[in-house]
C-alpha cells in the first residue's frame, strides 16, 4: 500500500472545508446549514489525521476524537435551536430570525 | 488664671451649636438666654483672663500661648491650633466680647418679633466665636479660619431677611468683594510660609526680621498682599463698595459686624503683623495714603446720604480710614485706641438708629424723621453722645482723645506728615458736619411721625453702657498735657513697638485745632440743617450742587465704574463663551463616536449567514496576512 501524499489529503480537507463553508453561507435552510457545519468539522478532522500520518504520531487521531465529540455536542445544541426556530417562526429559514438587526 | 482662655471662643461656639440644633423648636426666652448668655459668659471669662494678663507680675513676659493640637503636618507645614494672648489680642478680645454681648442683649428685644429669632442668634453667636478665634489666633492659618468665619457670618446676616432679593444681592456683593481681598491674603499667607517656613505669628515676626532686609522685594510683596486682604475686610479704598450695601442686614448686625468688630479685622491684621509692615516703608506709606484717601472720600459721601444707616456705614469706612492712617504712620497703639473708642460710639450710634428705625416702622429715610428729641429722650441722649464722640467733641468724649492722638502722631510722621495731617483734619471737620446733620435731622425740627413704640430694658441697658463708655473710654489714654495717663499704650507696649516716645511738640495747639475743626463742623451742621435748611436745599438745587450731590450720594461712582470695568466685561465674556468653545473638541469626539456607531450598527443585520460571512472573510484576511507577511 503506497502512502497517500500529504498534499492530496490536505487538498481534500480544503475542498471539503470550502464546500461546507459555501453551504453555510449559501443555504437558507437551517438543517442544511447544520449539515454544512458538520462537513467543515470533518474537513478539519481530515486535516488532523493527514498531519498525524505525515509525522507518524497518534495525536492527529486523538484530535479527531475530540472533534467528533464536539460535533456531537454541536448537533445536540443545533437541533434544539432548529426546533425552537421552527416552533417560533414555523419555518426553517435561518433568515427569518433576524430580529437582532442593529 | 490664664488657663480658661480656651473657653472664650468656645462658649459662643457652644451657643451656636445648641441654637442650630434646637433654635427652631425652643421658646424665644430660652433661645435668648442661650444666645445672649453664651456671649455674656465669654465676656466674663475674657475679663478674668485679661485681668490676669494685666496684673501679671513684673519680669514675666506679658503673653500666653495655649497650644491645643497640631492642625495638620504636611511636609514641614504644621500649623497649630494655638491661642495667643498678648496685650494687643487682649484689648481686641475684651472689646469684641463685651460689645458683642451688649449688642446681643439689645437684639434680644430688637428682634423679638422676627420669625428667624433662633437663626439670628445662632449666626450672631457663630460670629462672636469666629471673631474671637480671629483675634486670639496664634497661627496665621487659624487667623485665616476666623477671618473666613466672620466673612461667612457677615454674608449670612446681611442676607438674613432673604425673602427680599435685594438683600441676597447685597450679601453676595459683600461676600464677593471681600473675597477679592481674601484671595490676596491667602496668597500672602502662602508666600510667608514658603519663604519663612512657618505660619506661627510670633515666629513669622522673628524670621522676617532675620531673613529679609528692609524693603526687599519679597517682604514688600508679602506686606502688600496682607494689606490687600485688610483693605477688603475693612472696606477701604478701592474695595469699600460692599459696606454701604451691607446695611441691608438687621441693625444689630450692622452694629456688631459692620461697625464695631469685623470691619476692623484688617486693622488688627496690620497691627498684628507690624514687624512685616515696619520692614517695608513703601507699603506702610501706602497704608497711610489709603487711609487718608478713604477717610476723605467716605466723609464726603456720608454728607449727602439720606438713609441713616448708610450715613453710619460711610462714617465707619471713614473712621477705619483713620485707623489705617494711624497704622501707616506707625502709631500702632493709637490705631488700637481708636478701634476701641470707635467700637463703643459707632455701635452706640447704630443701636440708637435701630431704636429710631424700629419706632418708625422700619423707616430708614432721615428726611421723613424729625423732632424725636421729646418722644425718645433716652435714645436721643445716647445718640447725641455717640455723635459727639464720633465728631470728637473736645475734652468730654472718648472719640476726641483717640482721634487727637492719631492726628498728633500723623503730624509728626516723617514722610508726607503735613498732607496726611491736613486730610485727617478735613475729615474731622466733615465728620462733625455729617454726625450732627444726623442728629439735627432725626431728633430736632418738627415732629414728622410719632414713634409707635418705646425701647425696653434690654435695649436701654446696652445703650446706657455704651454711652458711658463713649464718654469715659478716653480716660485710659490721656495725653501728656491733660493728665498724662498712658495706661493703654503702656499695656500695649508689651505687644506693639512703642511709638516714638518723644513728647508731641505743640500738643496743646494740635488739640485746639482739632477741637476747633469739630466745633466749626457742628456749627456748620446747625446752620445748614437746623437753623435754615433752605440754605442746604438751595445748595443742593444748584447745578453744580446737585451734580456733586448725586456723585457723592452714589459713593463717588465706584459702583458705576466697577459695573463698567469688571461686571459688564465679565458678563460679556460669559455670554460669548456660553457655547463653551473649549468644549468643541470634546463635542467633536462625541460626534465621531456617534457616527462610527451608526456605521457599525449597519453591519448588525441580525442575519446569521451574514455573520458567518464576516467570520470567513476575517479568517481569510488574517491567514493571508500571516502567510504573506
């Protein structure tokens, strides 16, 4: 099994991250925004794993577990927010909740 | 028996505190007992202490210092709360305490119908306490405390009937004008301390002679600043404008504060710091010239006033001018002697005028008075004695001896003696004219209005005592050719530098001239204001006469000039600067802040995706910076 070059892995991470970011910025459906954030988190996780493999250290994989845990927590809070949003505005459009306009 | 000295200022202060706490609720009798009694007790204690000082055994220094505690101690500056009793402060203390007591006794009846009875006695007690602190202070800073204390009481009592805005205005005027002098005094005090390293009065005297050569710049500056303070408090030129207006206060106030005691604080200050003034002949000459000018200007102004209290006010300014004249020629004890006799006869005149004013329903205008001789015989007698003493009627009155002593000493003065003497003599003539103008207008002639009430015992006793003192007060200092009893100057010699000891040449002639001036003045007043009043009217009706009359009536137009020189420009500057142009900078800062706020609040759309965009762009920018730089 030939090692995958680090650049490829990082390029994948960047691609995933940008996809996620564009998703967050472009989608108005808050459920899809949450999913895009998950993708961004996973992009960071890929970057960690790739870096860990490059240096032959387990730290990258350890960090990935942290990210998983963070993502789980984030989803929990995020879904609660989604429910609240729907409860109040009867929509899942994130732009509907813009009462904080200066 | 010197130890109870502390009680002298403390008793009136206690009276003040009691009256401030309970004066509103307590019955009038109790208020009067506390108010008058505390001053009376203080006068008794003062007499005991003074007796102990006077009969001190030979050989011991005739002074006593009671140090209570150190006020503060900051970098070598450690003024002490210390009372210093010597011959000078002893004479002042006795006069202040006794005259204060008599006037308070008078007030107990005079103010009986007033709503602010308790307030009045509280202020008066505070005044007596402050004045006693002033004269007994052994430290210049403590003296300054008393100095400001009497100024405060003066303000409070001039504006005592505060419902009339004019009284408040007069009170503010007095406060602000004396403040000009007080500021100079404070600067002088600071100068003395920084240069001499002490604020204790005896040490200042010692170090000033040791450190400063005669007439050096610093000594001159310090003396001039103290003189400015004295001029403000004693209503001398050019700060005399406040005193005539100060007559807005109740008459006992005018008698105590604006005639007998507070306004002579300047005289006391100069006498107290005599070493400093002796070091600076130029300033001392200025004192004499200020005194001579003031006494002349004020006498002329007193000639034409119609308000009886304003006549007395100008007369006070003029008599303090005599004291300044005496100080200026180095006749220290003569100035204190005149202070004493003036305190007697001027408070007597004010109290007499108070009786007349009260009897005629608060009528101040002398043109509406007349013929009261038969109606108020006791008051007439007292007022006549006071006026005679003020006019220095020869031989029989106290005022004659003190004024004669001043004139004789001025005659002998090495610099400008003749001119100053002539000014003093002219002043004596004018004094006799205006003093007896008052007597003739008020008590002689046809009866114009019947008095509504007669004075009682509490008014009678002070009048009788002060009248007696105005006659016999001169006996403690008789000139050499009339018995020669220099009791007062002998006593004062332990505290003040002795005046040139040589006998006065041609003493009898000087007395004769002064006596003649007085008699001519009285005759003139009789001629113009009693025998043929139309003479005076014709004089006043002529063009020059009426112009002069109006000019003098307004006090030589000082108020007019100050209005244009100081008040109007000040008001103009205030109006120009109403927009606070200095604040423009701060206003601009506030405006920029508000603008930035408006701009930034545009970015707060409340839209989550917009914020995420902001985060993303920010991250990109910072990463780009980190990579590129």
